[in-house]
C-alpha cells in the first residue's frame, strides 16, 4: 500500500494556516500519514484556485477542509481509505 500524504496549502504569514498545521499533526501521526505543507503563493495555479480559502487540507485533489481543521471529518475520511 502506498503511503498516504495530506497536503496543507498554507502561507507563512497566516495564523489560521499555522493553527491548522499544529492541529493536523496529531491526526497525521495517529493514522501514519505524511503532512506536506505547501506555500500557496509559490504556485500561481494553486494561488488562483485556493487564494482566499487557505488554509486548505487536501488528499490528492480532494478538499477535506479549509479555514479550520474538521478533525471528525478528516478522521472519518482517513479511516475509510485505509
């Protein structure tokens, strides 16, 4: 089975982004998934698509939540794809 990676679209100056990264880390550890943080401003395509939604937590192209971590939803999703 391939390793699962969640992507957090973030900005360095965004306090909600930092909060979501901190909140998502224990969930990622619980399920043994990687959490990759991507600066949305470094990619014009991502910035155009997600600009006002950051932080955004994704699995592949599926948006799991934005602005705040929806831990129950993410936990349910991760349990379902194991």
